[in-house]
């Protein structure tokens, strides 16, 4: 039995046995000495206190240990002991979690946890970490903000809170130092492989393997006490062969739990027959051997699915991800993932539609095994299938938000049931939950360099889905990064049209957050790319936007010059709506510059163009602006006449709010002309119009409620 491969269509379990169904223990085993040392480290006097100075920054505690030693589990247990807040999924290293505002004691604002290392082993940039922390605090982040600005926002946010910040898997001090809160109200708990040289006043709590008693209790919790009691010597030998490492013990325990008739001695012999990887450091060998034992015990198809999970974006997978990677059904993929969880190879969040996480200690082993056992062409094909499935899900996610009679909803009905969402709310939840892995998929596809067509489709689908469910303003931080990915692909593939579009989108977001000079540089680069692509839309849009940037900077001569260039192109194209808009923009900048004659001519031209296209409300607004210019120019009687024209147009357009605004404009002009009685009549008319509008809205609201 011990040499038989495991078929993950369902590990065998004899009825009536005491074997538990999973390997995740609900408690921390051992580590009492380490917990006590961490508590004492909080209470000891810091260097500032000894020197008689007030603490300038938060206290930092460090848990140092090798991957698989249980450092994240110890950090979670310690956080729970301090705040009463525990991550979902037990203490063995859950999916990313946060529980702000639910703590007790010295840290009533709860616990935040972020990982500082990606599953592929690369360090997470400070910008992404800061955005994640601010997101967990429900604080908006400006799109395109750099790392310095975002980390400053983090420090300001934490300065007024009392919480525990858990920075998991730090690479070095440069990742930790910018995030340290100013003031002693918060506590920072970091985990790392070694010391964080550069962070002052930090003493690492170094951990190794569990003591034998705690390790045996961990095994008993997973495989059942009976199998430990009948052969305690073999249990101790097994612990020794695993080096007391919790990750290795859980893998071997999963192997035993999947075989109700296997003994601990069987597992020990099987582990001993698994070759050691002598190229690995001595301390890493027990985990590598336990992982190889678990993997090699699987049947061929589940073993291949497990290896392919190394391609899961952000280390997070769901049934669709596994299904696409392996080319199997979604149901079969979900069952296999659940079985991997039972074997200790994955962790899950336990939701109705769960996400599965590859433990950080196993991620590099999976990648190495994938490269060793699978051909590059097969890996590339699996990655392409996964990205294609993601694109289809995103199209479905966006389509379900469209009106019922739209073409997109019609196409949605033709998709397989597993790719459809029942309602917009379900799609929005899926998008929110899967967003980190979706963004990671986009980054992975762009970095790959071999799947640029798929990468462009994926980014475009994700942008549309975000806009449909969150709106462009709420999704701006994510959109900024996605447009940057499009720009990377466009520059690598020398695609000027795509480069122009990406630059325009990035510049719009820069302009919206006050980085006008950065936006100006990007608009001009977009103009060059649009000219290279012979894209009239991009060049016209870029010239108009360059003019807008100069106007925002107060450089009205340059603004009018660029608006004039854009206008010339619109006139050549016969774009009447664009012509009217640009005439209005020219009128505005000329008015700001005090060139009232030019301003008036342009506003009159805008009104004339809008009359030709039949937009009465816009024509009324253009005439209102012309009246304002006449008033600035010292021609109140002309202003009064023009404003009355605008009122008549607004009345014909049945735009009550615009009529009221123009009535108030008339009243102000009449006051300046020395006719307060007439001004009072116009103000009364404006009040009546506004009152009628509010009454209409109230009646409409009441009818909707009824």
C-alpha cells in the first residue's frame, strides 16, 4: 500500500476511522519559548528609551527562519495572542488577510498582513506593498503615485492608528524601513530568512525545527492518535528525518492521511527511500525530500496538474485556472485542488468558490520540478490556455453588466455554463476577489514576451471589466498599471497606434491627479506615436490634450496655439462636434488671457456649430459664455441681449436647471445696470424653476419607492 500512487479523484478513507479530512491544524504546536521571547522583546526598553528620548518610530519584531520552518504560523499566532484577531484558515500560513478594527488590548485597530515576496521569489516593490496596505485600510490611492508618495501616505495613515502590521517574507531592510509607522502606537512584526540589517533596534527571534514532542503532536493531529500510539518510535524517527520542519511534517502527514491502512513506519520507510537532493543546502533537504515523496506518490495526471500550478498568477489558483492549465473539466479540477489541500500541498480560503494558494515554501520546488519534468512547449501551451480562459471569463464578467437587450448579453448566452455569471453582482464579487491574481496574470503575460497578443487581449478585457463594474474613477489605480503594461508591449513590438493609446490613457490619469507636466510630456509623446501610425484620432486628441495641459499650467498662448492646430485638423475632417468643442476651448483660453474679442468670436463660432448639429442645451451654454465675455469686456447691454438668447434656447431645450442658471446670470447683469427690480423678478423666476425641479425629483423618487 505504501508504494501505491495516490489517485486524487478522492483519497481512500475507511468508514468509521478517526482520520481527519485535512492537514491544516487549528492550533500552533510548540513555540512557547519563541512566543515568550517575542513578548519580552516588546516589553524591553528600546535604544531611544535607554537614551532618554521619546520613541520616534514603531517597535519592530523579527521572526527569522528558513522557508517551511513555520515562521508565518508563529507570526499569526503571536498576532492573535496580542490582538485577539486570527487569520482565516488556521495558523499555518493563510491566504492574504486583514482584520482592521477588530483587535483588542494595546492594538484595538486590529491586524494587517502583507507579503513582501511574490510566489516566484521576486521582491514586491514598495509601491505595490504600500497600495495594498492603503487598500486594506480602505484608503484611496492616487493613480501613478510613486513609492515615496505612497509610503508617506502609509506612515501618515498608521500614525493615527494602533494596530499590528505583519510584514511577511521580507527580503531585506529596504522593504521594511519605508513602511515603519512614525510613533510608538503600532507594532511591526516581520518575518524573514535572516536578520534585517539596517532596521535599528531589532533583535531576531530565530526559529528552527519543532521539538520532538510538539512535532509528534502535530502528526497526531493530522493522522490520528492511534497510529502514533502504536508506534511512537517510528513517529520520533519520522520527525527526525523531517528535521522537525512543520512544512515537511504536514506533507508526510498528508501522505499518511490519504492511506488509512498505512502506518507511520510505512511513511518513514517511504521517505527514506526518497533520494536526498545533495545540491540543496542541508537545512532545506528535509522539505525537498518530503515534497518529492508527496509528488511522486500522485498518479501521472494529478502530478502534472500540481506542477502546472507553478504557473498560477500570484500563486493563487481557482478551479478555472487549474482546468485551463491541465486541459480538464472545471469539476475535475476543483476535486483535484481539494485533494491537494487535503494532502498539504495547497491552502484554501474555504469560500463557496474557493481560491487555492501554493504555500510559499513549496512554490520554488514546484517551479523547479516543472522545468525538470515538463517540456517548454507544453508549459507555454498550458500558460496560453490559462490566459485564454481568463480572457473569456473577463469578457463574460463585462458582458453580464450590459443591458439585457445588448449584443454582449446575446453572446453571453452562447457561452458554456461554467463561463457564465448568473448576475452582475456575482460577476462583481468574482472580479473583486480575483483581482490580485488577474493583475498578476497580466503582469506575467507581459513579462513572458512570447504571448504578447494574448497579453494585449487580457489587459484590454480586464480594463473593460473594471470600468464596467467599478467605474473608471474608482478603478484608476489599477488602470494606471494596466495601461503601463500595454505601453510596455507596444514599445517592445513597435506598435505606434497602441503606444499612442496607452500614452494618452496614462496622461489622462496623470492630469487627473495634478501631475500636469508629466501628463504634458506623455501627450506630446502620444502625438509623435499617432503621427507615426498615421492615426488622425490619436493626433487630434493629443494636440487637444496638449492645449489643455498648457491651459492648466496658465500658458495661454501655447494653449491657444495647440487648440488651433487641433481645430485645423477637425475642420479638415469635417468633425462638427469636435470643431464646436475646440472653438469653445479657444474662447475660454482667450478670455483667461484677456483677449476678449478673440474669445467672443470663438464662443460665437462654437454656438453656431452647435446650432448646426442641433444641440440646443450646448448652444445655450456657449451663448452664456459669450455673454460672460461681453460682460468682462465692459459691454453689459450686449451681454444682456446674448444672455436672453441663451434663455430662449434653454427654454426650447426644456433644460430647467440651465434656465434657472441663466436667469440668475440675467439678474446679476441687471443689478450692474442699475435695475434691481428687474433683477429681483429674474431671481424669483430662477427660484421658481429650481423649486419645480426639486418637486419633480421628489415626486419621481416617491413613485419609484411605491
